[in-house]
């Protein structure tokens, strides 16, 4: 597989503290890649940088060969990299369908004048967005609530809506930030099934998650950060037994005990 996303030497500092230190990795087209690490490892900061929500202090990232370094979030989204957020965002007073149409408008590139005049191009875009939104609601299992206000959704259902919103612009790559954080085991399995289905349909994904078992079961490759540094990158089977990863999560003594037991 060819690299769809290339991250080279990504660095981010806060008041002299290096949160992400010269991190490089690639994501192959069609892959599901997990990005894990203990609290404070730099996971969220790194994806905030590559999605444009924080400025990086160094490095370069490319999507499908196009340099996205330093671009604003909306330009990165239009280039084909979208994301969800750990804190679920939804307009409670709008229906689920309307929430997805808002997400489409944020990335459609149509200026205010055509929208004001409601040109034929705008009408065609609206019809296509509506059809896309209904298809995605079907995919994530929320089609029965398409015309209901988002206020009725449970927390787990909001996570599903967020995944659908990230897919509205038909992105090349989607970054999901903590997609199963705070949800019950039944919803975890449901979200996993949705992610697998999207991937089978050709979507490339990067998943940032504290739930290590979820990542190991779902992802073909896992990148591990600790204290801002990439310490491991490989298939789940190797990552589970990597002494550097065990030390990051369990401490040196815990890692030694786990190795002895294994």
C-alpha cells in the first residue's frame, strides 16, 4: 500500500516544554492506524497540529502528496483530512439531518454570494448533501432519528453522529479522537462495527484512543507515543509485547514483571 499521510519530524512546544518531539510516521491508503500512549504522551497535540487546530513548531505533513503544513483547519478539511473531537459537538436544537448538513456546508467551498442567490449549483450541492447525510445516518445506525433533534441522543449516539459528520465531505482520511471514550461496552462494539464498515468502503482512518484493547482489536498498525516521542510502530502483536510500550504504561518494574509472566 502507498502512504496517504506522511508526517515528518512533527514538533510542538509549550513554554519550553516539548509536547511532541520530532515524531514521524506514515498511514497507508486503506489502513486503520491506532495512535496510543499514556496521558501526556502527545497524542491529541499531534493530531491537533496535523488537522490545523494548533500551530506546530516544526515538521511537515502531506496528504496524498499535497503539503498541508501550517494550513488552516478548513483548508486541511477541504484537502481531504477531517476529524472528530474527544468532546462531542452537536447542535441540540437541530435535527440529526440538519447537523450533518451544517458539517457539509463547513467544507463545501461554496461562497456566500452563490448561497445567497441559491443558484443551481447550490441547489445541486444541497440535494447531494442531503442524500449523503441520509446514507451516513443509515451507516451509523441513526436513520430512524434523522428528523429528530440531536438533544434526544445518548452520549454514545452522539459519538456515532460525530463520526457521520466527519464523513460528510467524502474525505481521504479521517482522524477519530477518542471515539469510544465514556461509552458502554455495547456501544463500543457498535462503534467498532461502524468503523470497520467505513474502512471496508475505502475510508482510511487514524484512531486516537485510551482504550488499548479496542485499538489492538481494530487496527492493523499501532503507533505509540510516550512523553512526546514515538517509541514504537508496528502490528498489534508486536506492540503488546514491546518492552518500551510496557514500560510506558506500567513503569519499568511493572514491565519487567509482565515480561516475566509472558
